[in-house]
C-alpha cells in the first residue's frame, strides 16, 4: 500500500491542477467549455477526497466522494438535455444571444 504522505501529496497536486481549470470556467468561450471545466473541478475534487479518505482510512470521506461522483453524473446528463434546447433558441434568434457586451440594441 502507498504511504499516506504520498497520497496526500498527490491530492494536493490534483487540487493545484483543478485550480488552473478555474480559468476555463471564468473565461471559457462557450457553455460547453464551462461545463467541461466544471466537470474537471468535480472530478479533481472527488479524486482528492478519495485519496485523502484512503490515506486516513476514513470510509465516510470515501462515501462522500462517491456521492459527489453520482451528483456530477446527473449534472452532466442535465447539461446534455438542456444543450440542444439552448442551441435551438440560439439558432432561432439568428445566432445572436443578446448577452454579448459588444452588441448594442438593434444590431
């Protein structure tokens, strides 16, 4: 079995990479990029929780991580079901969403 120090260091490294993914959520060009970055955050958080739970031998932390993994799967399904409706609405408005700050009224 791996040492608890190595598992904790691995969890820390994963969290650092997840923090880098926050930039994609904040500055992502599209909704799909943002949801994928949110999935990255969820996956990294779940992985970190699993590593910490194994390192400390705490099964409750592992249960919480697995519960969050199930919620993340449902969030992905909800996005996929919502995405076609949002794309149809975008196409019916002529490709303009109206939330672009560069667009003025009537453009």
